[in-house]
């Protein structure tokens, strides 16, 4: 339970950071304001999967987070009226986005990978040679 709470707290922190990037984007450097929100969102998804899959490997959570993030992005190619209605809400927009952007896939990969490696470092498994065992 302790590990699950840690990942949920990390996800909550990432939500706050992501909303902060969105809110204060005009005062941030363009590299941060343009790219950080999506990377933070994907890192939050990774933490969510770690909380759900706490008994599984970090690599399993990484793969699940990447698949989920990519699925959400590709779902934006579907533009039916009912789903656009969901996307028009604040929560729907934050979770599902609005339009497909291929660059978002790169941002998601970077966010998930960063969260994975930070997770490994925090757990004391920082050596790149031990990734296969995680």
C-alpha cells in the first residue's frame, strides 16, 4: 500500500505541474511551454499504471503507459459528435485532447521514459544494464 500511495502522490504532483505549465505558459521558455505539458501528462499516466500494477515490473508499467498514451492520441483521429462532446468538457480535454499531432507521440515517449528512469533511480536500480530485470 505504501508504494501505491507513493505513485498516486507522484501522479498528483505531476497533475499540478502540468496544470501549472498550462496556466503559466506565457511566462515559460517556449521549449517548456510547448512540450512539457504532454510529457508531464504521460509521466502521470506512467505513475498511474505503477499504482495499478504495483506488483508488476516497472517495464510493464512503462509499456502500458505508452500503449495507453498512444491509444489516446490515435483516438483523436476519430471525430464523432458524441466524443467531441466529451472532449469539449474540461476533464475530457485534459484526458483525451482535441486533435492528433504526431509530435505528441514523441512527447509521450519522453515523458514515460523519464518517469521510468526516475522511478528506477529512486528504487536504486539506476544501472542501464539492469533494465531487462526491471
